């Protein structure tokens, strides 16, 4: 599996593995119905915020949600949900922590003695941890799992796409032309791995003046529509620059943030 490109047509062993499911099997303590990965081509675009808001919005719609924090070297999900302390285990499985709103979460920060300790691991070790987060965690009944991915197209995205049965990816971007170029790399990787792209979410799209209501394109005119048209996928949402959301995330109260701007994404996932 470590050498699988996801393209069976170019694989010499295709005839020997066609009938085999290469994805990891869920354990007897988990029943995860849908898995969506939230990805970006680079860091700093607000991917973890979008992941948290999607999980919160879906939970508010009456669906049991979970977040697998695959950003092992830069985990931020537990802090955003105000979760302190470590995950518990019965020496058979690990139990995810649950937010005040009921979102189930597993992150490397829930396993470290000190949450500020850096994770200095090589790629194969990180990939192994991601797989264990899926196979060794008692997730219970989960309607929608969101995987918060690290930026780029390296070891972790490859591990997730090969190991987990991902139903689709949601690509987070910002308006700049340079980001559009990098996003194209992430989308081409998903295409190579035969993972459907649900659509794009443009973060930090504009700032709306609280006094006059005029929208200002702080990062310049959006290039997201061009990228979406190139790959034939929709732009699902354009999120404004909003100081309230990062402030709530810093306080560990992301579940109190406004999720209405992501309603079109939720509707798409529920359809």
C-alpha cells in the first residue's frame, strides 16, 4: 500500500489487488459513515478553523461529528474547542475527547504529557500515528468525520488518501493568485488519488466595513473562481475576514462562532 499511487490502470499488480479493499478497516468500536478531508496547498489559510466550523455546523444539524486532527506537527483542534487534558485508554482502544457541543476529537496533543512539547518525528512515524488514530480509537457511531489535514501534498495526505476511505475533499484557499497556484497542486493530487473534490471554500475573502457596509478585498481580487472553473468544481462559500471567529478559537470557544457562511457546504454534504 505504501507504493500505491491510487491509479490502478498504471499498476503492474492491478490484477492481483482489484478485489481487495486497500483501506484500513474500522474497529468494532467504531461506525463512521462519511469521511471528508479538509485540505489546503499551503499553511495559514484558516483550514483548521473551517474544519472546526464544519464539524460544529453539522453537529448543530443533529449529526454526530468527529474530527481526526491529522496535522500532527501543528495540532490546533483541541485548543480551539477548549479541550484540556489527555485522551483515556482501557489498554485496548483510545477514547476520543468530546467537546461541550458533542464533537468527538482525536489529536496528538491529547496524547502528549505537555501540550507545548514539539512533535519531532519523521514521516513514517507520523503516518503510522494517523493510521492508529483511525484503527485504535473507539469513535463510536459517527455520521461525519472531518480530517484536518496539514498543508501540502506530502506524507500525511498520501497516508490519509491511501488508508482511509475518503468520500471527498474540501479545499480551503484565499483570494491571492499565488495561493490559487498552490491549491491547484492539492486538487491535482486528489485527482491522481481518485478522491472526489466536493468544492472550494475561499477564506478571508473580504472585509465588510461595520460602519458603511462596503466590502473591501484586502488580499486583492479573488482568483478562486478561475481555479474552480479549471477543475470543474464549485466554489461553495466565500468567508469574510471576521475578528470574532479567531478570538473565540483562542478562547477555546469555536463552537460559539457563526457557521451560517458555511451553510452551502453543509447542504452539499447532506445532499
